[in-house]
C-alpha cells in the first residue's frame, strides 16, 4: 500500500518541485528538501506535519526513492531544551507521507524550535530553526454587530453566513497583536469546502458563465492555489485602531477571494521570516532557514474559522 501511494505522489511532486531541484549546476547527486509550518497552540500532526523528500540527477532519478521513509527527525524547544522524535505516517486520505509527533507536544508562541534530520547514507545533518510569532487573536466581529448566525464561527459543521456583497464591509478580519505594534508577515487563505459540481455558482460571472464546467474539476482539486484555494502573504502594519486600544491589523476588501458561493474555511496567521522569505525571495527554497537541504522550516500564530457565503441573508 505504501509503495502504491508513493507512486501516485510522484507526478504531483515532480510538477511542483522540478524547477527547485534542477536549478543551476549547484545541485549534484541526491538533493533533500524539508517543508514544515509549525503552528502556535498545536502539535506537529497530520494537519501540520513535516515533509521530507529527495531528488537526484535526471540520469539516476528513481521515483520510488523520492520520499524519505527512514530518518531520525528530532525537534528541540531551545527555551526548555526538551527534545522529541517525529515518526513517519502515511496519510491515506491525502496520499502523502508525513512526519508527525506521536506525543503531540504543543508548540508555544515566542519559543524557538530547531529541527535536525539525519538520513542513512547522507553524511550531513539537515537542520533549521524558527522562532514562533507571538500569540494573536482574530476578531471576526470587528464592528460588534453580534447578529446570531451571521459572520464567522469556529465550528465547521455549523458555519455562520456572510452575504457576499457586504461580507468584508460588515466583517473585516481584525488580527489583534496586543502590544505587538509594527510590521508582521500576514497570511490569509480562503478555502472552499464544497465538493466540485457544475451546480456550484460563481460569486462573480466569469466569461459570461455563472457555473464551472466539467473540465475545471482537475484544477478545482489541485493541491496548490487555484479557483478553490485563494491565499496571500504580505507585510502589514499593526497599530492602534479607532475602535480599540490594542494594536490591530485590519483586513478589508477580501471578498474577491470567495470565488464560489458555499462553505469556506478561512485561515488568518502571522508567520515567521523563514516562510516569508521562502515564498517571496528569488529561489526562495534556498532562504527558508534550512541548512544542508532545500525548503523551509517556518512557524505561525493565528487561527482558522468558518463561514457560508450566500447571496442574501436566510429568512428567519
């Protein structure tokens, strides 16, 4: 089963990472990558795991060896000197090999964490370090409307609703950074939770069409950004707002990220510089904080919440 899953993943990873692994003459022989975003208040689980992969010169490339299944992966909290090992796990639903923490240690804000990876036959230790951003709080009812069932909720099974045309006007996303004024790396993602169907309806007509066509299904389910998943990462300034005494980053004009009507998961984080540089530096996979490998080891603080985008408010 594991071998079958690894074969299925090869094409996706080659398409996503081929440019990274073959850029320039600096890469010879096996090349390893790690990718991980650890989240304040959560453990390193299948939801937020560590990925470890390898590649090689095209002449010796073996797709069955792309996933690192044998390694020693250690996480250390540099503030407490507590260390623990991660274990590999095949996520059948997502068809991915993930490294997770069986003991589920909770990641703490403002703590620095180090990852060390040793791989049999590779004479270098892969390492990286991140400092988790401060704890933040997302105020999903920034103007205090306090309307039952409207806005956002924490329960994916019972999401509140947002009327599309006035969603970001009535409910801007306020990220409370408390005493932490100044610049922060802000990441927001809107993910449509609906299954693909030609009955889905666009919030804005696209080329005269109000519904997706059958040939959009592959794009809809693709793992990267697309019509289902819209995200952005930018440096934004937190400051005292007229409505509050704490420092806030206020996100307005986000409704364009709702491509369809329906249920959404919304993520609002502030991230460390490792992840920001990985996303925005030229050849960012060299600047994600990783030594002796490519990729990134980042961290973030924030939360996820849920809503249902509708044309008009439900009748009472």
